[in-house]
C-alpha cells in the first residue's frame, strides 16, 4: 500500500493558535473550583470524614495521574488526547473502546452541565442580584428557572446550544473566551472564599436575616438537626471515600489541554506551564472553599441543608451551590452581591464548550485513521474546527439533554465518571506503563523518560483502579451513600458493559470493511498522525 493512503490527508487541518494561558484556562475550566459543592453534597453519607485531610490527600494522590498526562502530552503533542496514546501504544481495538466511551460520555456530560449552568449559575445569580437590589423581576425570573420545568428545560437547551457555538469558534477565539471566563471564576472563587472566612457568626447572622424575610428557620435550628449527620470522631474509611470522590469529581479533570495538543504553539512548554498553573490555582481555591465552608457554616449545618434544603419558603435554594451560599453572605452589600453573582455566572461556560469540543477531536482522529467516514475529518477553512464532527456531537448532546431532563435516561454520575476512569484514564495510564517498557512509535525516549513513564503510569493506574472500586463498593455498605450515587442499576450495568462491546465490535467491523477496500487500517496505528 502506498504510504499516502495510510491517512486520509497529510495534515490534520488544525492550526497552532493557542498558548500556555489557554491550557491554564482549560484545566481550570474542567476542574471548575466552585463546583466542588457537587462533591461536598455526598458529605451527609460520610458524617465522620475529615474534610481538610481528605481534600489535601486528594490533591496529592491525583498527582501521578496529572504527571502521566503531562508526560504523554509532551511526547505525543497531537489533538484528541487518550485516543492517540492508546491506539499507538496499546492497541487500536482498545483505542476504539476509549473513543466510544468518550463520544458517549462527554456529550452526555455537556447536557448535564447545561442544566447545572441554570440551576447553579444563571438562576441563583439572578436571585442574588434580585434580592440584593430588591428587584422582584430578576428574583422571580431566577426562581422561575428553578421551579418551572418548562422554563428550566428551555433555558438548559439554550445554554447547550451556546456551549456548542463557543466550541466551534476558531481555536484562538474559543481559547480567549475560555480564558476570560476562567479568570473571572478565579476572582469569583477567591471572593467567595473571603466571604466564607468571615466566620460562623457572620454566616449565622446573614442566614437568619435572609430566612427571617421569608419566615424560614434559624441557623441554630438547622444546625441542631444536622448533628445527626455529623460525627466528631474521624472515620478513616469515610475520609478515604471523601478523598476518592474529590479525586473523581475534581482533581483528574485537568486533561483538556491534551485533547488540543496539536493546536498549541510550542506544545511541550505551553501545555506544561498551563497545566501546572491551572492545577495549582484550582487546588488553592478548592482548599479555600472546603476550609471556608467548614469554618463558617459548620459541617452539621451544611450536611443537613445539602440533603434537605434550608426551607422551601426561601427562594434562594441551598442546592444552587456556592453562588447561593456566597450570595447569602453578600446580600447586605448590593455591590458585593452583584460581583459574587456575575463573576461566577458562567460556572459551566468553560467546561460545557470543552465537553463538546473534545469528542469532536476524537471523531476527527478516528476519521484520520479511517475507522469512520472521511467526512468527519472535515475542518472548516474559516473556523479551523472539525465542523461535521462538531455537528454530530451537538446532535448527541441535544438527545441527551431531552432524555435526561425528562427522566427517560438517567445514568448515575458516579457511574459516568467511573466509565471515564476505566475506559479512558486507566487505558491512558496503562499506555504510559507500556511506553516505559517498549517506547513510543517514532519517538526516541531517554532512560529517564522511560523510568518516569513507568513510575507515573503504574502509580496512576493503581490510584484509578482503587478509586473506581471503593467508590462503587461503598454503596453496598452505606445505604444513604448508595441512594445518593447509584441511579438505575440496570441502566448503569448496561452502559458499563456495552461500551467495551460496542468499541470492539466497531473496530473489527471497520477493519474488515476497509480491508475489502484494499486498506489495512493497522498501518496507521503504527505511526503518529500528522500535525
């Protein structure tokens, strides 16, 4: 076979327009520090967990995974991330499994994030500004988004479509937008941390003031009820589960830059600097939010209201996360409340677009390898983005939006993350182990490189395997935890089991189909794809 037939063309069509600050934005975007609230809500099922110890350990234990991805992106600077690592180092059939997992999970995640953008971003931001400035129009608009299912659904669909529009912008414009929103979130996160550190008396006073306006309960009454969800005696197992949840929800979501590695100028340096700075700053804000919440609200109060809400008479809902919690503390100062709301308004307007852009790069790479039709590799000359792949991803996301909002298809979030851990992260870290033993096709590795690949990959694989096991196993011994993390078991098991089956079947069918055309697709997997 002539070499020119191995790939569909000699260039990916993508352009190198991004720098380290854009990698920083992508890391911060996927971690989304103020979304730590959605991990903290499992705390009522872990009443004896040590929050501070758990969060510090999580940031340290996740480091081998972080270093593994940093190393892989440095030596294989191509867009589409794990798909390239797995197909070139392990086996294309395993890469097909990763691709199916990614193309299923990330559009589904984008749909979920569009809903969180409304419930924890736009709606509470309108409510906080409305309460602070006594503007009933904004307050009622925000409340309607939360309590009216039709308005919530329309707003979620609009958010999803906006995510997609951002995701197909030319890389430089998309990256600049993400950097701007991520920077605002850094300032907004620091502002909320500063408010929380005012202390328990300040929070109790602010909450009682808000609750009193709507004839709601007092801080002390909710705190007293929350004592049944708290133990001052630390339980090592519960602290371990807390740490694992923090890893799964937060500290492994630094991988976004690797999916755009072929679109960075000087990718080795840009990705490294961006990933390191993003990880450090995101970790610092997360530490501040966890410690500040424990200090100002207290764990008993937090555990009770995160599970039961603070009172239906109060329009601002506890389930709306840190915009609501920070807003409570800022309501006495309208200007401060305005900044708490607006700086954090786009809570998912970085992770959302990335969750749509990432699978489009995977589809582009699969098309380059001839696993799927060549049309998916089309890159718009104007937008410099894989447009047909992006349209396909949007279609999937819109379907997921409809079926999840209407309760037709519900997958446990822990299971969704577990799928990514097993079929994406774990396969990538195993690729690093193999790279440390056998090397990377077309890449010269020093002895030091091989040792680092082997060490980081081994430690990362152990962390990932233990995390998935304990996060799911613990549901069998803790009924409250099980009720919070396990959705429809039949759907969960079907999704987990079908993804590798579909991936393998898809690979072998594609291979056979191409062989009948006189094309051996395995030749492509022996080479790193062109830039």
